[in-house]
C-alpha cells in the first residue's frame, strides 16, 4: 500500500499545476480555423 501511495504522490508532483497549464495554453499562438467548426457543423446539419 505504501508503495502505491508514494507512486501516486510522485505522479501528482510531476504534473503541471493549474497555473502552469494555463500559462502554457495562453502562450500558444491563436489559431484561426477557416471554415469555423460552427460553420462545418451547420453545413453538415443542413445536408440532412
């Protein structure tokens, strides 16, 4: 049991914090999708 707990603690410590994750996401360049996902979905629904 103690090995399991230690392994889980180690795994938790290796993961980025929420702040680090948000900073990484914010640092990514903005993507512009053309056509937008909403337009693709709308077109697909209109075909039905």
